[in-house]
């Protein structure tokens, strides 16, 4: 008996159309597009076959060639799909096989020498289409085989090292095998007239559809679309009515005596009703299958997204992530790892103990394997790879003891942020593709939240950190102090305040960059020396504060002394050619201890600052401990900056030093007194206040005090100094600073002393600064020092006439001297307001 089997191409067409429509709702990408292209070639193939079997216009031969074109382009479309599925750029030799197939199709269309259109055999049951195959048809098989060979070659070269890609390709190879078998069996006389090739095409399309689904390129809820349901309903209605239409037509004619027109209308109406009923039943069934689980997961994703938009704390984000996974897919144990600064993955949150450690190295094969698996992997799949068996027996035991069944990556296209390990479900079910899709969606939201949290925490930490030294800033320190004192977490705490001595001078000597570098080094020393629980902060420009919970005063004093020593050693490493006095940095430290809880933490800070104040008064470079009884009215007599009358307290010290110089060089002693006198009168005339006038006077007395360290032969040499001797003489400035900085409360004269040999045009020493960058008091000293040097008799020169000295000062205004101060000084001499000594 012969059958037409014309319904088979119809079923194939409906299947391909069903798949095509369902993919239209998926997110478009190159892989989906590649499969849709393959479906189109199969639709051309099966559509041509159906139109041929139905005998539609223009002819059987025409639709035969259309069907043959679709069939032979399937290997080419399959290559394109496979290339996109594997994400391969190389095209191999597919263009060569494309050209060969096109040439063969054109040749066969003109001649039909390779394969003729099928012979139509009519019978009582319908028409059958039988092909007559001859040996030239082998050329078609060779070209198709060549294209498929390129597919196999591409898969071998790109999938041999990727176990998961090989697993993803398995359903594709199965579908391809069935297609080849189906098209080969039609050569067998047993299957003549049977469209087994089209049946194999349906099977292959299903396999490829499944492979795309397993790769999570679309979701099965796309099956619930109205278009798909109508398509399936129409297919079922056609299958049901196809065989019963003749009997149904006879029944209508016999029972109701209808005309042919009415019978046709009634049959069409019946087909429509049946289609609608099947659609409703099918849609209801699909809703029951997918709706509950899909809705639960969709609601969980929406709720989770809303929560993530309001969270910035990493701990809260991970907690919500664990909760939504546990509630939605019922994972019993959950372990969340996040990538650290080194690239390894550290366990951040879990609800059970993890066997075998809490760190996953970024270099392990497992991480690379998870990446190859598109960020998700089941334990059963992992166990099928060689990487699993490369693990040690102990590692495999730990993995099994932890009952891990699913591995999921957290991240995006730019990189991985973490890993989630999931144990078996509490309900005993296995993980499904829907679970993996849900986890993928959740992790996409979580990865964004984790990135935002990282940015927020970085910004938060930066706002609480000193930009220069990297330690906490003043605001952070105050917040920590308030928290510690109010909560009473500790019995007591000790506060250490470290103040850099003469730091303003250091900046003036070497500039702000050198000062910043010194602060960074000091901060590093403090961080290195003080370990354990503590808070280190930069309290002000040159001051650091360290809060040490439950550390005794003696312990903190020992730490402070070690820090002071390290800082002095730091200075020694910077010692260069006689510049040690300029580069020297020391610190004055104050210590205060408070018993928690404190009503006012500012009191403890004030006590530590008071101890620093006493350290400064005692000569700097020391550690002082605050003790009860140091506060009160007695403290108010000490100030860290100059106040009128303070000179009288240190005049004996100043004159003792100048007397020491007098014993070595009498000229320097009298010269210092003269310079102090001239400077004071010039400061008065310029309009400085009393405090400034006194500072200038004291600076004049001390400006050459460093000459006590210069060799007498150089000081009293009768002739001109050599270049080397002059360089030695210039060091008296740095020597002066080195002496003055150890005089309590007289460091305010240093800017004037250090700059009295600077020139207004920037050609002076030691720093080579010029103009207004030279402190005002230094510019005053420069004029007074130069004038007294010119009008005084020295071992290497005679005294100069006052008029000539004034003429030089006038000429040098704007070059060596301040152009505003020079004429004032000249007028003071000419008016005899200043008595020349």
C-alpha cells in the first residue's frame, strides 16, 4: 500500500514555525540569529517538499528544486550556527563549499543530471513521490559532507580543551547525526516514498532548540506566548480533523442534506472551534506548568531588585542575596565568596561550616572551568571533567562533605566578583535549568549592587581618611572617640598625640613637597610601630593622634619613645653634606589616659594636647605624660607663640650665646647688637606692631649665632675667602637654626634668621627664594645686616663711608634689597632717626 505522507511536511513546517516564533520573544544575539537562520533553511526545505507533494503551482519540479536548495544549504547554515554557538571567529573553508553547492544547484536546475524531481505515483489512497537516485547524486553528498567536515574540524579545534562546551555540543551532534541518517536512509528501497529525511530534520531542530535552552539563551516561559499556543492548537486540530474530514463530510451530507458550499463553511467553522478549544486547554496547561514557579521567581527577582536599590552595605547585600536564594530555590546551605585585592575568593557569608577552607585561589582550574561553563556548573557536570579527578582525595572528600551540588559565579562581562556554592535542596529536588536562570538573574542584580557598594564604601573610607598619609582624618577620629567613650566597650583607653617639631620651618627650608613626604614617612613609622587594636589619625597639619584601648601609660610611653627614635633615624638617612641641622625632624609627644565611659572625650584630647604643650616648653623632642594638677591658672602663663615680655625670660640665654661668640669673634657680638638695633628701628618706621618689633630685635641678636661653629681662621681671615671657605661660611645660617630650634618658645625667630641672606632677586642663599616669598622680617634683617657690614671695619676690609653705603642700598633696591624697605632705611639714616654705630 502506498501513502502520500503529505501531512509530515506540514507537521515539520509547524514545528519550525513554532520554534521560530518562540525565539522572537527571546533576547536577540548572534547565537539566536544563527539558529533562526538555520530554521529558515529548514522551512524552505520542508515548505518546498510540502508544496511539491501538494502539487501547487507552478510545478512539482519547481518546488523540488526549492526543497533541494533548502536541504543543501542546511550544512552551511549549521556551520554558521555552530560557529556563533561556539563563539569562533575563524571561517575555515566554508566559502569554498558554499561556492561548490551553489554551482551544483544551478547545474542541476538546468540539467537535472545529478538528481531528478521525484516520480508521482497515484493510488487509491493518494499520490506518492518516489525518487530515482543515480550515482551523480554523490556530488551533493560530497559538498554537504565537506561543509559538515568543516563543522567537525571547528568543534575539534575549539572545544577539545573546554569540557563544558563539549557537553553543550552533545545534543547538537545527536541532532546532526539523525539528520544525516534520515537523508541517507531515503536511498534505501525500504524507505522509498517515506519522508524520513523531513522527520530527521524535525528531530535535529528539537535538539538544537534544547541546546540553546541549556545555554540559557532563552526561557521556556516563551512557550506560553499566544502565537505559539495558536500554532500548536492549529497543528493538533489539523492532525485530528485530517483523517475524519471525509467521514465528517459524509455525515453532514447524509444527516442534514447540505450543499457543498454549506458543508465547506461548516467544516471551516468546526476547525476554528476545535482550534480555539485546543488553544484554551493548551494555554491552561502551560500556565499550570510554568506560571506558579515563574511567578514566584519573577516576584522574588523584583523584590530583590527593589531591596538592592536601597542598600549600600555589603553585609546587608550578601545577607539579602542568601535569603532570596534560600527562600526561592530552597538551597539548604549557601556559601558566598567574594574576590579580594589579590584576586582570590574569600568566604564572606555562609549559613553552615565549610569543609576544606575559606579561600579559593583565582589560579585554580575550577575558576577557569566555571568561566567556560558561562558562570554556572552542577557538581555532576564537574565530576565528568578531568579537573575534578585532578583534585586530591582530601579535596574531593571536603567537597562531598560540604554537600555542594551547584556552583554559580557573580559578575558580568567585565570580570568575576565572586562565587556562590549551593548545597542540595532542602526539599530533595535537583537543580533545574529554571533554577540556574533564576540564579543568573539574581546574580546580575547582586553584581551591580556589590559594585555600587564597593564604590560607596570606597568613597566612605576616603571621606574618613587623610588624603596625604592614608591614616584616618580628624572627623573619623572624633567619631571613633565618641563611639568608644559613649559605649564603654573598654575599661580605659590611652590617647597619644604626636606633634612634629618645627614643621613650619621644615616646609620653609625644603618646600611643601618635602614636608608632605616627611608626614607620609612619619605616618608609616607610626603604623609600623603600633600594632593591635588602635585608631591612628592625622589630627592636624603636623599632628597625629593615636587612640589605644586598654593600653597603660607606661606601654604607650614606650611606644612613643620608639616612634621618636625611628623618626630621628629617618632624619639621619637624609643627612647630606652638612645639611643635617636643616633636615632634622623630631616630635613632641603627649599622653593622657581616660577611664571609660567618658562624659566628654574632648577632655581627654585637651589633656593630651596639654602634655604636648609641656613637651614643647621643656625643649621639644620628648615624651610627656599628663598628670592631674598640671591644669589651672599655672598653665596660662605658658604660650607656644610669642607674647610681649617673653624676651626678658630668655635674654640671659641669648646673651650667654652671644657672649660665647664674643669670646671667639668680638665683631660678631657687636655686629649682632647693631643689626638688632637697626632692624628694630626699621620695623618701627615700617609700621610693625610691638610684638613684631620685638621679634625682629631678637632675630637680629640671634641671626649669626651659628658662627660659633665656624672655624676661627675663616672668621678672621684678613683676605678674601676662597670658594670652599665661602661655602663653609654660608653654613652659619643652618647652624644658627640648629641652635635656635632647641631654645624653648623662640622658634618664631627662625623664618627671619633663615632668610637674612636671601636676595630680593632670588640669587641669595640658602634657599634661593626671592620677592615676597622672603619673610618680611628677613628682608628687614638683610638691609640692617648689610649696612652694618659695610660701615664696620673688618679684618679683610676698611670701614665704608655711610653715604656710600646708603648709595649702594639705594642702587640695590629691587635686586638685593626690598624696594619698599630700602628707601625707608636710607631716610632713617639721613634724618638721623637711626644713630650709626
